[in-house]
């Protein structure tokens, strides 16, 4: 068993919450950073911090406090992200900035300050949650896809930079997953079936496996990438979408 600390950013709900359940048996302490204060209060058996990851100084202070008061961070799982739905041409400056401030700059803030500590010990693993929308153009979520594409390339470059320090950095890119982000795009009770079947008029081919993912499906891949079973894998982007992007 690892005698170390795992930090889950965006762990109060969905994929992050499922990942916490997977990691509890393998780490001495789980620390959750999230902006949803109400959801954080419902978590049990973990240490929580209500943090806006857009604020680099707050992130730095929080990471330093975790290292000082709880223990060495050897696993970072970054799930936090937001979605804006609509045509790119209709996306306001405020919506665009919010997407990139959270989905890209937030990742930068967290990974930068965690890496600073990991490098001293020459040990650690990071998994960042991306999206299959980063590799395949999608109507309605073009701005979101652009932010995730930026995040993925940043994380791959970070992985290259951290490799000499024995720190692995990988990405897991889900497709449609049963979370509030996904269901917020469904207009009626047929939403799930519509996603599975696809819509050629909207350039979506559907999901070959005939189902959407559950959060645990993504958490399982995250857990694998953090484990010693993946100790020679870094800079990879593993797409978990039931074949929806046809292997792209």
C-alpha cells in the first residue's frame, strides 16, 4: 500500500467522486479540491478544500499546505472543468475566458505547483481528464473542445518536461459519460438514446458499444494510469468513449 497522498481536483461529483472511491484503498490520504462547497461537505473520509483553481496564489497556498500538514503528494488527478454549449460564433468573450481560465489555466496552476514538490522527490504521477471533443470537431461544443485540446497538448509537453524526474503525466479523455455535465445537454428523456444512436445531420456517428460510460469506467482507467502497472506510460492520451470517435 502506498503511504502517500492523492489529490483529486474536481472530486466532489461525477468522475472525480468515482475516482476517490477507487483510490481510498491505495493511499494514506485523499485530498479533494473543488469549488462546490455544498458537495464537499457531503464527502466522507477525505480532506477537502474549497478552491477556485483560476486563482494561482490560492492554488499555490493550498498545495503547499497539503504538503506541509498532510503529506507528500504522489498522485494528482485533475477532473475539474466546465462546459459551454452553443455555436463558436455565438460564444461571448466572457464564456470563452471562463472556459479557458478553468479548463486550461486551472490545470496549469494546479500541475505547476504540484510538480514543484514532486520534482524534489523525483517521484509522482498525474492524470488529467480531457475529452474526446479535443480530437474530433463537434457542433455545439466547439469552444469546449478547443479548451480541452489546449489542455491535452499542455499536459503532453508537461509530461516530457517531467520525465527526467520520474514523474508521469497522462490524459484520460472520456466521451459521453453519465454526469451532470452530460445530462445538462439532454433536452428530454430521449437524450441518452439520441447520444448512443448518433445524428448524422449533426456529424455524430453515435457510440459503437451502444452505451454511454459510467463515471467508474473512467475512474478505472485513471486508477490504472496511477498504478505501477502503468509505470512505463507517460504523455499518453487514452480515449474512453465506446468508440464514438472511431479511434481518432
